[in-house]
C-alpha cells in the first residue's frame, strides 16, 4: 500500500500544479467558418451612416481646466467622463453636463512620467494610470489621493490596460523592438498589487517591432496599431503580430473572430486594426508599415502610411470598403454600441454656417480657446 501511495501522491501533486499554472481561458472551437480578411482584395464600396442618437457635451473651460491636443477620452459611463492630458499628467473627471467633478495631477513624486493608458474603476472610485516608461501602474482615488503603485518585471512591456472585472485588469504586452519576451502577451493582473493571475491562451513565436533603429536613425509606427478594443463587456484582441483577431468575453472565453491574409509577417508587414464594433458591424483599417524602408529613405520619426477602411456586416457576412474613419472610435471604455470623439472649437467655428440643431446652438456660443465638445453617438 505504501508503494502505491509513493507512486500516486507525486502524480496528484503534478496534476494540482498543472491546474494552477494552466491559463484560465481556452480558445473555443467554432463549427462555423471564420471570416477571412483578404488584404490584397478589392471590396465593393459602401458608405455607412449608423448614427441613431447623438449627444453633444461642451466641456467646462477655465484657467484650471484646459485641455490640450494631447488630451484623450478614456472613459464614458452613464454619469461620468474621464479625460487625460497625457503629457502634462492631468486627469479630469466631468459630469454628463460637462462640469468638472474632479481634477488632479499625477506627475512627479510618487506619480508618473507620462500617462500611457488610464482605467477608471468607477464603482470603486479608483483610477489606474499606466506609465510605460517607468514600467508601473499608479492608483489614485477619483479625487486625486495617491493609493498605491505596482511595478512590472523587466520582461513585461505593458502597452495597454483595460478594466476587465472587479478584481482584474486585462493587460497587453507589446514587443516594441522585436525579441519575444512574452509568448502569451495577454494577461490578467490584480487590481490590488499587479500580480499576474493568469494569461490568455493566445500564443506567438515571433513579433513585428513597432520601433526600429538603424544607422543612428529611428522609426516608430504612427498609427494606432494594436487594435485591442473594449466594446461594452466584450474585448476585440487584434495586434500587429497576430494573423487572428479574437473575441474575449466576460466569462474569459476566447474565440477566433477573423483571420487576415496574407500574414502580418509579410515584407513589409500589412496590418489590420479594429475601429468599431456594434451588434451589426465591425470596422477595420488596413495599412502597411515599412519601418526599414522608411529609414532607408534617410528619414527619422513616426511612420504613417495610406490606410484602407473596411466594414464587415455580421448579418450578411460581407465586407465593404469605405472612404473614411466615419465608423471609428478612439480607444476608450465606452458603453455597448457607443462611440465618442472630440470636436474642437475652431472646427465648429469654421463650420458654423453649415450647422443646425444643437451643434449650431453650441457653435454660436463657443470661443476659439474653449475646451472641445464631446460627441457621444449611440449606434444601432
């Protein structure tokens, strides 16, 4: 009997360890065919006009509340809007009337070097600031009181964080310079201390760098390339080193949503980024980034290429090409089927003669140096 225990006990321990380190998520196998985005194909042209309800919110402007061109929307709920001046390190929380509820700086001292990404955990009144250069997340309450901070190990370059559930952030590791430091780039980290609790079962063996150095010159991709977006409670996972675009749900199930061809590792790479998802459609941008060719031309800086825009209809299974980013939202934590963007004061003033309704009324009162208006669009 002791011999049996001696054999069985290590096996049981081994199974227990495997259960602990196994990723919490598995990629679901679908019976239906996965749609293919053919980046070499010319698709029929079709323009979309999906707006069903549009709200315009002029943001309060005063000497303490001034948004610059580096300002970005990170969060909109039924009651709050969070905007950050990224380089200046300023956080602004507005009510839905556009009035400031809270304002604070996160720069210096125990704060951050530069704001890379922001998550507002509104139910818990906590704001998570990702500072990529410092490899850390700093947490404040929504009145600006410093609460805690956690650093990432040297093999993690966290490019994005998203609010996943009450305990976890979804973090994305980007291979900025090419070498594989993390074969599983998507992971859940604790909101309490930043510890990695599990990783998504999405693997890659090589990566496209977003930064390239050569002969004392450098090039960095200038387009929002990763495409990891949160739409309501769903996450679309698309990055520059994966041919497959995935759907992540709140139960942590992962399923392939689209496959792109040719591979993202073509020379030069051609990448698909996600713009917007509603119940009816999803939009994409297709663009080439040739960092090596950019450097060979003797230029240094951010590389931007021509972009094609596609829309996929879930009901028909058809792709259509359109001219602009009209069906596109900036990366932010938004309610389902919702889009948001800034409209700047000078744009309204320039177009004042062509406006009508609520926007015309706002334009008649706005001044050139006022903060932007937030346009919130609820889509079909």
